[in-house]
C-alpha cells in the first residue's frame, strides 16, 4: 500500500520518500527523512565531528556561517547552514532565534511569530544546571539576542508585526522584571512605532 500524509510520503515498501526542499524549511520541515537524507545527515555529522568533536561549538561555528550568508542576503544558504547547526545542537536557542530572523526577512511573519513562540518556550524551560529551581542565567543573553535580531529585521523590512508581538511576549519570559523593562525600553527606542 502506498500512502501520503502531508509532506511525508511512503513508498510501497513503507520507506519515507525524499521530499525536495526540506533544507529550506526550519528544522527540515519536521518531516520524516528518507534514507538518502538520513545518510547525508550521518555523513555531515561524521565530517563535522572530525573537524570539531564538540557539537555545541560546531553548531555555533556553522550558525555563524549562516549569519554571514544572511547578511549577504542569501537566505536560502543561511537557512541551510542554520539547519545544519540545528542538526548538530538542537538545544541551542540561538538557532531558533536565527530561524525567526530568516522567516521574518523572507516575509513569513506568521511563521516567524510561531517560531518566536517556540524560542520563548525554550527559554522559559531552561533552568540553571547548578541550581535546577532557578532560571538559567543565560536566558537574559538569549532575550537580548532576540531583541537585537528583531531590530535587525525591522531595519531591513520596516514591518513592526514581529516587534509588536515580541514586545508583548517579553512579559512572559523567564528573566528578571527589571531586565524585561529594559528590553521593552530598548525596543521602544529602536522602533518608535511600538506603543
């Protein structure tokens, strides 16, 4: 029996068929990859591990490459590099924030807002590894990264939708109240249209 479920298709043997273009979607579109794509991922991870055994560091390095392409206006290559960073370290919140930027810069604001929600959820579930009942001190850094990225996309697109949404969302982030207010003030200063 051959079936298709949205972006996932199965051949008559029950194997997932290859979906084209998933490397241009955040987290590879969250689809089941075919054998060829899984083999390609394995080869990429093997080569990456040989160059840099610490996958968290390798993810940061390749994410920086993605940001280079993003600044060049090559959003497809930027997305491919950010996806590779996600493949290396899916716990890095900066990867999700990078997806937000690419989606917003490619006029996919609704998808960017959904990704911003996911990013904020990930921040809010982070705890301090030394004191699990406390918020992770790096949450503030990620919140600042998101605010800075939002201003970056605003300068390029002059669209306030994502910035307005983030402004409201800051109240729900797991960071100290005084830091929330400082970030909201920064957004209001950088983007005067925010009320």
